[in-house]
């Protein structure tokens, strides 16, 4: 994949709105614009997106955007190791919320494989991501400061937070989840033209502020404090 750029970004750019509808619209517009920029110079644009309930409305809005979706690939930032028809599957959520309407023409890189272990799937995914990186990555954040599935108690956290590590996905086991997980690493996410951090609520804003100010306990601090790739916060109460 492409190496990190040399441009330096001092701090995240903050986009704060009064309502979650407004912030979802703004994030969907930005993702669509970044896809468009990629497709002006490349035949295919790949975007990274997260699961969870926070991006529901953003996905709904994005699915209607007049984009050349047949030239777009969608990959997940992380996944629970459950079958794709499971209620907790991020792939299921993505197919229901994003890959519909105009966006039904997009392709998706599945994470879960019934015939592989978590470790085996992480290895096989190494060769499946585009060399040119991603048009954008949209991630969320938990109140514990995790992003993707990079939790503070994960035994693989050091590898996951290495901004220049060679791994694109790593196995994750955390007390916060009853399932084994696969997570994209910080190093892989930083292969994006831009990272969007989408989160709601005053509690998460407080965590964001502490992490931005230097509180290294929160995994998200490593994303916010790096200066190689632009990070844009999209937040509403």
C-alpha cells in the first residue's frame, strides 16, 4: 500500500452541529466528495467504514448519493467474528444500511470467513487491500476511547497502534466483547486520504478533548495526535 505522506497536520479539524441529522448529512457529503476526488484519478475508490449504530443515518444518506458506485469498494474497519447473518455482524449492518439504493452497485470486501480462523483471515487480508490506499476512513469512538476494535485492554494493542506497522488487520480479544474480533490497525487507517471521526454525545466529546490534549490512556489519542493524515471530527450532542 502507499506510504505515508510528508504533509503535516497539526490538529483535527472539528465540525460540530446542533443535531445528529445535520452531522450525518455533512459526513455523508464529505465521504461522497472524497470518493469523487479518487475517481478522477483512479478507476476504483476504496472506503473504510465502521459498524455500530452511530453511522446508521450517515449510511442511509450516503446510499442515495449519485456516485459511480460500481467503481467503489467498501471495507470494514473491524468485525466481530460471527457469521454474516448474525445480529451482531457489522457486515450484515453494512449490507442493510449502506449497500442499497444507488450504493447497491458497490462491492464489499468481507471480513468473516467460516473456513478460516481469525489469525488466518488477518493473514489473507494482507494481500486484498489496494496498493493506493483509501479515499477515506470513517471510524467511530467508544466512551472508553477505543476506535475500530482497538481497545485499551487488547493484548494486541501495541501492534494495532503502530502507525507504521506492516499489519493491516490484527486479531483482537477484549473483555469488552464476548466475541473474538478483527481490527484494522492505525497504520492501515493512515493509508487514507482523510479520516473522519463520527461521534455523538457530550461524554464522548469529553473523551475526545482529553485524548486530543495528550491523554495516552485512550487508544483514540494515537489517531488524534499523529500528523501525517488529516482527521476531521464530525460531532453532535
